[in-house]
């Protein structure tokens, strides 16, 4: 009898363990998916821009998708690098750094703006600064965005170095966190010049923001999936993203991300090799 009872207890415990593991799996499956976005614009604005995409993906995937905005660029990269996000939106330099530190993630799509999957950065000033070209930035006050932002620090820093200007040649320089902060600081004359992406330059041009120099083209922002995402999930998300430009409702979602976005298109790691070369040259100059 004791043997039978012990055998029954063993079966009960195994069953209980199996039930608990199954319940835990169901609980994980019931959790919402996370769409993580780096904080290149103010928090509420990014929430509004990406919420339509989150709702669309939620309908396609049959699960709720939550938009998560990183506290700063580095925190966002760590979050994505550790596969805490199911889908992540990254700037080009952020992607290159992510791959270098954490390895490659499944690529989903990159932005196509006005029919092209590349974009530019701009050095900008205000009308009263006395800055007419990139060479006249020597001795001026310069505003960068985030230290690991593609177009509000790294590419502009490279452009300055190519013109023979290091940060030590500036009267002052500071990191203000976002492209919009840079534009507002330059317009208010808190700084003589700064670095912003094209979208922000266009938004503030009518208020007096003046272009000093334009960067070469670099591959656009992109979406990646977590490294351990099932292939079926990756294929489903890719198809959903590529299909956005095919319907009027989808094109509205694209323009919500950025007014100039015309499609989400295929992307490959080699698309970012020219940026890798820029970052390599910056590293040789002590900029990381």
C-alpha cells in the first residue's frame, strides 16, 4: 500500500509540475508584444506616431502590441540587445552598435522616405549667428543631440572632422538629448549651430532654421525582431510591414511614423557598411 501511495504521489507531483509549466507558457503567450522605439523625439509625440502601427500589427498578429519609448538611446539599445522587445525601431548608428555588442538580430524592414531608403543629416544655424558654412563653425557654440544618435552627433562629428574642426575648436558644445531640442536651442540663440535630421530641419525651417551643410546619404531607420523570435513570427511581421504601402489605411500609418515615409522595404546588414566606415574613422579619432 505504501508503494502504491508513493507511486500515486509521484504521478500527482509530475502532473502538477506539468500543469504549472503549461500554465506559465500560456501566461507568457498571453502577454502583449513590445514595440520598442528610441527617444529621438518627445515621449508623447513618439507614442502618437507609433500607436497606429502598433494597433495594425496587433490586428495582424492577434495580440496586443504596446509601444515602449526608451529613457535614452543607450537604455533603448540595452533593452533591445537583451531581447526584451519583440520588435524594435532603431536609428542606423544604434543598429550598428547593437550588432557589434549583441550580435545580429532578424531584420524586418527599413524606411523608404519619398521613394528612397536613405536619409541625410544637416548642420543648421540661425540667421544672426554669423555662420555661413561649415568652416565658419570654428569658435562657435554647437549643439548635438544624443551621443549615439546618427544624425545629431556621429555623422555631424565626422563632417566637422572632415572640415578640420574638432570639438576642442568650438567655443562650447553640449548634448541636448534630441533633434528637436537642438533645433529649439539654435533658434533661441542658446547655440550658434547644431545637428539635426532632415525631418526636424524641414519642420523648423519656416521659423528661421538655416542649413549650413548636408551629410552624404545613409541607410534609413529600420525595424528588427528579437533574436529568438520564431521564423513564422518574423515572416508574418515582414509581410505586414511590406504591405502597408498597398492600401490607403496603410499609407496613413506610414505617414504617422514620418510624413515623408512612402513604404517599408527589405533591408540587409550591408546597407549600413558605409556608416560602419564612418564610425571606424571616428573611433580612430577617439570618438565612440
